């Protein structure tokens, strides 16, 4: 976890969070960044074979931050979790660069065997609050997952997924959006 990555993560937090005020404040108070930074250490321990130590460290960070990231998970650069309480990222999850998750997101497994059982997210994926992405599904680059969606199948790049189970939605231009009239 080099100094470059910490600075990059802090700048990324400023880009994603309009409430972010100052690098020092972000570094000291953003528990989701603390969880990601700790994960980088735990992941190295995991890869080096110190798996019990890596698991113990990840569970301690879960206790401290409310964010559970298995040390086996692979996270890309500039990964940001906004309001991370309740986020769970499983062991075989793979997350691309510039991905953003909101609170309550689960990247969960559906198999009870030592196989690829967690999701793979491409680059620039955004996952809304409470969404569940379950099993060894693959989401392409620039996918958006709506809040509380339950994703059970692969999705190509550029789609927006909503619902339970999640399905792609058509993108409408502003002119195609329904007009709502309000009366008082």
C-alpha cells in the first residue's frame, strides 16, 4: 500500500463525495477507506500464506468499520465505498478499477465449494445501496446496478440493472421521460 495509492484514494473520495472536506479529514474519518487500506495489507498476507492472520485482521476491520472484505477478494484501484456500513465482499470477488459501492451492498457467493463463487465487476461499475450481486456473475464495464437490485446473471458493458431479479432497463433521453404534473 504505497503512499501513491493513499493519495489517489483520498483524491478519489473527493471526486465521489461532495461532503468530503480536506485530505486530512478524509484520511482520519473515512472508515470505508480504512477498510480498503487494511484489505490491501490483509490481501498481501493472504497471498503470502498467512491466511489465519489475514482472516483475523479482516474480521477486526469488520468490527471497527462495518465493512467486511474477505482477504482473498481482489480490488482494483480507486475503489470507493460510500457510507459503507453493511457492505460484504466475498472471497472470490474481483472488482475492477474506479468502482463505487454504496452501503448494504453484498458481493456474495451461492456455492458451498472452493470454486469461483462470487461476482466479477468490470471497470467503472456503480452499485446502489442495498444491492445484492450473487454468484459467479460477471458485470461488464460501466454497468450501473440500482438500489436494492438482486443480480443473478451476467450483464454486458454499459447497461443499467434494476429489480428483483435485476434486468436491464432501456435508457431514455430527457425528451422520452414521462412528464409529471404536480398540484397543490
